[in-house]
C-alpha cells in the first residue's frame, strides 16, 4: 500500500512523481503517472501469483490499481486520490485485526506450554510411549532385524580389542577386502560395538560419560541401516539409570534414538505427514516427505572408491609432499648445508657481528662518521631478524607438547600430518592396486544385491530394491561382510567379591591394627635417634663457628674495591690513560662496499654502489677482502671521504684544562 519503511509513496505520490518535500512539488503528466501505475500493477500481480493459496482478498490491491487505470484523464486524479484513502482505511483495519489475532495467539501459546508440561510430567507418559514404540517395532521389526544381520556380518565379535590393522587382517583371513576407511569407522564409532555385544552387558554400560560420549550422542553420524541395527540389539531397559542429578538420562537417550529412527524410516518409505492448514479447501494439508540423502541411506565408507576418488586421494598426498619439499628447500637456504653453504642465518649473524665491531671502532667512526656506522648496524640487525623470524624455532615442553613458529613449525606440522595419516600414501597405493585388480572400483548394484542376499537369505529382488538403490558420486562396489551374521554372544565375565563374616572381619582388623602399631613404633625410634645425633652435630658446629668468629673479631680485612678507593683518595686522582687509536679496515660487507664505492667513484647514484657491494661480497675488490685487513684505507679513499667535524674540533681544542688542574693539585688534603 505504502512506500518502503511505511513511507508515503501511495497513488498520490505516484501521480505527482514523488513524495512532497516542504512546499516544493514535482508535477508530472497524466501519461507519465499511468506508466508508473502500470509498472506497479505488474509487480503487484507477480506477488499475488507467487502466493500458493488463492483467496479473493489477496487481489485487493491489484483490483484497485485496475480501477484507477480504467478512469479517464479528467477523473484520473480524483479516482487515484479516493482509492488511496480507501487503501489507508483498509490498512488501518487490517492492522487492528492483526493485533487482535496476535493477542489471541499469545493466549493460545501459554495454554500450549501448560499442556506440554502436563504431558511431559504425566505418570502415564511412559506407558503411552511404550505403546507407541511397540506399534512402531511391530511394523519395522523385520527390517530392523535384517539390518542387524547385515551389520553383524561386518563387525567381528572382539572388535573392542582390535586395532584398525588387526581388523583388516582378520577380514583378510576370512577372505574379505576391507578398506582402511571402513575399519577406522568400526574402531572409532563405539556405538557400533553394541551390535556384537550381549544385551545384558549393554544394559550395564555407562556410555553417557567419558571420552567416547560423542559417539553415542551424535546420532547424525550414522546411517539408517546402522541405527536400525543398534536399536534391534538394545535391551528393554537400561540399568543404573537413577544417578542423582542424572535420573532417566539413558531412557531419554533411547527415546531420542527412536525419534531419529522413526523420522529416517518415514523418509525412507516415502510417507506423507500433516503440513499445516489449507485455507482454500478448509482442511488439513498433507505432503510427502523428502527421500533420505545418500549418506543417510548408506554411509560411503561401506563402498570402494571409484577411479576418480582414488586419484583424488593420491593427489592429496602428493600436494602435501610438494608443499613439504618446498619448505625444506627454503629451510636449507636459511640454515645452510654442511660442507656446501653456511646459510642466510649464519651470514646475517656474521654481518651483524662485523657491523657491531665496526661501530665500536674509533678509527672507523672518525673516518666514516658514527651515524653511517649506526645505520649500517641497524640494517644488518633488521636483515638478520627477518631471516631468523622466517626460519622460526621449535620448543618441546616437559609433557612432550611441541610448540613453535615460522618455517620449522610448518615443516613439523606437515611431517606429523604425513606420519599420522591413516592410511598413509603407501597403504593407499597397495589397497587401490588390489581394488583395481578385482575391478571393485566400478559400481554394480546387482553385484551388491548378490552379496547381501547371501547374508539375509531373502529373495534377490527384495534386497535389490530395499538395500541397493543407493547412488552417489565416487561410489564403487559395496564392501562385503565376511563374519558370522548370527554370532553367539556371551556375557562378560565379572569378578565376584566375597564378603567376610563378622568374625573374619574382626580378626583381620586386629592384624591390621598390630601392623600399624609396629610401624609407628619403628618410625618413632628412628626419629628420636636422628634428633639426638642432630643435636650433637649442631653443638659442635656452634663451637666451631664461635672459634672462627673469635679469630676474626680482632681485625677487619678490607675488600679489593675498598683498597682501590683508599689508594685513589690518598694517592690523588691519576689521569686516565688515553688508548691509542688502531687503524683498521672495515669488516662488514656493507661498509666495505661503501668504502670501495668512494674509492672507485661509484657515488650513491645509479647502480654503482650496488655493483661494488656485490663485488665486495664476492671478495673481488682489491685492497679489501672478506676477512678484512689491518691496513688503513688508501690515501685516495681518505682524500675523497668527508672529514669528521667533531674530530677536527677536538684536535684544535688542545689539552683538557680540567685534567691539567686536577693533576697540578696533587694529593687530596681532606684524605
């Protein structure tokens, strides 16, 4: 009716070309207004056509627009204004009606919550749920038992004791060809272990706590065949389900399993369910459920990979290996190889050491200036830090946890990923070779049905339509089960603890008390002996300490620092000897390149400086080598270098007058 966000963009706005702004109005022609309303009519008609239900009120705006467009030019504006007012009144009426409906809905929602609470806490709820479960079981029992036989043909009875490789070996001995993916599923999905467990043992399981609780709570990880088999092996009632604060948790889990399985079986069988109210037909509406997804119908782990799937698996390993080789090559560049190269990190460290040594040289400070040496030092340190950070490090804690950063951590993670891969690349290649040899990578529904027919002992066509109509990308043949589908399940042996009689318990208590008293007496005697010996030792130590203190009480031996201070006070202040400035050549490559650039006239423009730096790094410059030299820079270089103004000022100043005054004063009279 209106514009966006409730704005006034009705028919009058369409007629005048836009909303009014103050006293300004935009006038448009009748023709232009008709064109705008025709476009509006098209949009409204599309919205009405998109509504699944066809009610007369839904076309109210469309009919109103048609009436306005049908008016002649003389009455066009008046009709548009009248219909616009009509729309406003209708809008107000509908909003009031909607408000009343929402208020009524609030009351109904409160009543629904009350009745839901009554239903959940009703004493007869358990019996009602049991009746519904019994009705569902009666309908699905045959299918559930068939799924149980299928799953038991896959899982060995001693699955809880076997590793992944032992499962593969056991299947191989029975003439089967299991995949690593399927064996890992049987090992890690602890809920599937119940399929070959006695019902009495399942009833005592404490499965909702511990490290494997996710295997039981995440029912979405299992397909419909697996869940049917699990339900078929469940006991009627779980034991030990009355823990304070957790009463009925196992029963609640079972009800959740039944609800999940009911929904999946309904989708599998294509049932119809109520989906709301049809306001046109004034009756309940029903829709057919969507079919189960391929993974919910049967997990891909029960099938061999096709050719593309096998290639993708190997390509994944090769990608990781290529990435690792690239990182290892870069690591060699940074760390170097023994007998071949020293690496960028070692070169950077050597350059930092050389730059620091150059920076501390007074001779080089006079020759090149302290700022230049500082800049070169900072650049060397920055370059060294860059390569060190890139290389990174690894640290291992006391608990064996490895942490780190940089290239080394990336290499470690990739190596661990390759090492812990199950299956690894070699195992995959061996498995895929066997699959290709037996042509198991080509999907064949009829061959799958033949495998299951031998397990279920039912007509072939029933198996083909009931279990072998699964299709998804990457599917080969179905992996066949090789174990007994009807195994003999035995209860676990439990240790029985014999209870002592009252007389035996009293006798045992006396024996324990006597042992405790004897141990306490031995401990007390040992403590007394140690106390006496310790007292004697303390007395002798105290005597020795007193003698030593008596010997030292008569004289105080001054320390070396005090002696030096006294000598300085009594002997006067000695002038500090001035160290001789040793002439030396720069050791850092950057400073060598700078000196040689000046020598060769390269300057700091163009590519001369970089060229000389490369020559210095290769040791091809005369007079300056990588090892450095004790000879001073040539006379030509010294003449071309800028003189240090600070050094000239110090030289012109002469002797220090303060030092001369102190020297003339003589000994300190106060001392």
